[in-house]
C-alpha cells in the first residue's frame, strides 16, 4: 500500500493555502463545503449563529468571530454564507447535518433534529448576505470609514456602483427609482459607452454625455447639482445616521417578516488595527 492510498481524498488535488471570501469558483466552493471539518465547538457556534439570524433571538445586531491567526475564522464565515445563500445552502446544510449526527452533542442545541428544523426555516426565509473582505474593498485609503465601505457594498449588492457613492445614490438609484436605469445603460451602449464595465470612468470623462442621457429620461433633473457631486465624489458627505441607516431602511422597507439582510465581513480586526478613528 502506498501512503496516498490511506487518504479518503486524492492528495494530488488542488488545495488553497487559505480561504478567500471572494473566491466562489465552483471547484473551490465544492471543496470548502465537502471538506469542512466540524468540531463540537464549530458545530455548536454555527448553529447559534444561524439560529440567531433566522429567529432574531438576540437584540444585538452584530456577531464577532474571534480566534487566533489561522484558526479558521474566514472559513467559518464563508461556511455561514454557504448555509444562507440559495445556490449553496442545500449542500452546506446537508454536510452540517451529517456532521452533527456523528458528533456527541448531547448537551447542545445543535442536534440533528434542530438542524433539520433550522434548515426548513432558512429555506422559507428570504435571506440576503453580503460577503466581502474589508481590506480588499477599502480602496487606497487605509482610513476609509467603515460607513462608506458598508454603503459601497450595499450599493454593489443592489446593482449600483461599488466605489462612487454619489454616482450610485444620486444618479443610478434615482434612475432605477424612475424605472429608467436599464434604458439609461442601453442608450449609452448605443453610443459605445459600456456603463456596466466603466461607469466611473465614463462619468468622469464624458459627464456631459451622461447628464444629457439622464436628463432625457428624467425631465427636471438638476444637472448642475449632479455635475458638482459627480466631479467631486471624495467630498460627498456620508454618515451613519443620515446616509447608511436611511439607505438600509429604504432597502428593507416592504420586505416580509422572514427577510434578513446580513453583512459578512472578513479581516475586520486586521483592517482596524490600532486606528481608533476607524474603530469608533
């Protein structure tokens, strides 16, 4: 017998040295679900996290995943994402339930029957989760406020620009509200401007053309005000109370009682570091 024969999986397969939250290649996803190793503590904490989200069993709005370097925080975070995302949850929750059945969790809520019940609730709930590595989306400035980062990721999730807040809020969202965003992109495409691929560049170099098309779709548009905001996006004021919370409230308005919007943020402590301004 050769050493490779004693392993369940082929040892020649590709194994990523670290879990990257932004990597959702099909082979990577399959490996990260199938080969996830559940300990008693991991199984119990994953159940607690999912239960808290689905049942709103705590008044807190945030959960901090703590652990030493290399302990698997990113993989745990990503597995939680798999359990909630419609495209992956069947495989992820199957593996979770099978693992729980093999563990001795006599004094835990993470029992096979409870996990099955939780699966049904997750399937019936409308859960959207926004997964990202905060350092990967923070831009050039290490002092970029988390408020702006969260807002950018919410905008991206909604199909708007993920780096330019005034462009997303004042132009794209207003066009979308008027039911004209698709037509706006179509008209620019007809003039060889690919808004999906180069929105920020187009809005900087051909702002007159952008405003002309937008004004044709939204009569009464104040082009001068919009021009000023789009030309100086770094000066656009963003705050938690006046910007982020109203955007979140507007987005979830009208959703059912089973709706959940979850931000899954990786590398947050490394990003904050010793910068008290970001922490606060």
